[in-house]
C-alpha cells in the first residue's frame, strides 16, 4: 500500500507542477487559432500568431513561477514530438510530380541559402545561434524549421522569437510580391509554382502565393515545398554534427548534443512508414490534424519565455540578414525555375 500511496503522491505532484504552465500554453494556443477568424491576421499561421500572443502575455501580464515547468515542457519535449510527427505528412511518392530535377533544385537552393546566410551572418556580426535559426527558417520551412534547428542549437527564446518575426515578415512580403513579379515577367504557371515552392518560407505562404498563379501552379508549389520540408531532417543531422563538441557539449551551453537527435530519427521513420502506406487512416489522420496544434503550443511556450527587452538588444543586423537571405533564395530559385533547362 505504501508503494501505491507514493506513486499517487508523485503523480499528484507532477500534475501540480506542470498543470499551470500547460493550461496557460493551451489558452494561448486556442487564442492563436481564434485569431484566424480576424481580417488580415488570418493570413498568419497559428504557429506564428501563438509566439506573438505568448510574447505579449509574458511581457504585459507576466507569468507566475508556478507556470515555468509546464511552459518548459511544452517548449522542449512537446516541440520535439511535434517535429517527429511531421513525418506522417510526408510521402516520397509526392515528389514524382516535380521529378528528380525539382528535388535537385530544392536541395541546391536549400544548401546554398543556408551557407550564404551563415556567411553573411558572420560578416554582419549576428550571433551564431541566431544566424543558424535564420538560415534554417529561410532555406527550409519557416517557423517549423526554426523550431527544429533550435532543438540542436540551444538558442535563447529571444533568438527564436526574433527569427520567427523575420521569417514571417519576409515570407509575407514574398506572398504578395511574387504574383506581381509573375504578372510582369510572364513566367509560365509551372515555373511560377516551382519558384514559389523553392523560395517562399511558410507552407501557408506557399499556398497563398502559389494558387495565385492558378490551380496547376499551386499544386506544383506545394509539392516543391514538401521536397524542401523532407530535407529538414538531414539538415538538422548535419547541423548537430557541426555543433557537436568534444565530450558532446554544445559551446557555451554545457548541454549534450546527439549527432542524430532522436526526434529526427522519428521524423525519418514516420516518413518511411507513411510512404509505404502501412499506417491506417484511422490512426494517421488524427495525428496529422493534431501535429500543427502541438507545434502551435510549442511556439506559444517559446513566446512565453521571450523578453522584449532582450529582443531589442539584437538590433537591426539580424533583420538585414533575414532580408538578404530571402532575396538570395528568391533570386537563385527564380533562375533555377526559369533559366536552367
């Protein structure tokens, strides 16, 4: 009986420890989804809205110390779980619509943009961890890539918030600018879709910009974007390899960095399983629906841990870096979509 009593006490203790923070994260997550019904704000994904609502709450209202454990759990473990579950939304068969040429373009655009961003970040004096986040967000898939990269870089919440803000800004500009450029240049629908998928940041922004060129262009844009997302796992593995230090410690953080993070293994395993078609729809579909909600909750937690006063210390160089990286990926992607045979 004493063992059972101890178990019950531990369970109650854990509930009391995590519940305040988890409830707060859940409320902000629900608010982010509610904002989709407002004009203009509806253009933003709930993930992006959640980090800004979390920041607003933390810096205007403030968070109680009792919420810290639940917020930390959501911003770390929940985040890794959500990134792993993204694998169930990926199928290798989807890539047949753009072929090896399109996949090769996606890999080339991702790699060159990532390296360009790191190089320019060094020249501009942007701190290394923030530069990594901006590079991942620009080259792969916006907030989701920033979250995944942060799992191995160990950047501060302020770095994550700044990176998400930059990616949101320039991705939104691209969403409205690309259709205008297409109208002036007379680019074909397929080339336009390829260009959008290769260079626009967030999935929602890709959909918004891609379908402005017609249904065919929109479909090509989404599939091309999926090709970029599939490369998130290898990118994180490579990033964790280069960030690893003797005895497995991250520089300046004293934290262990696995060369192949567990959540990346989960992402790849689920992508393979989904490609083989062996996951019943009754299991897969609820998980696919729940995954963006989990990512939104993780973003809410990161927002709750962000200090605006610390955010201001970054200044303008990271914003300039994000803009230059966005222009770079848009330029090289346009050349690949229109010039390369």
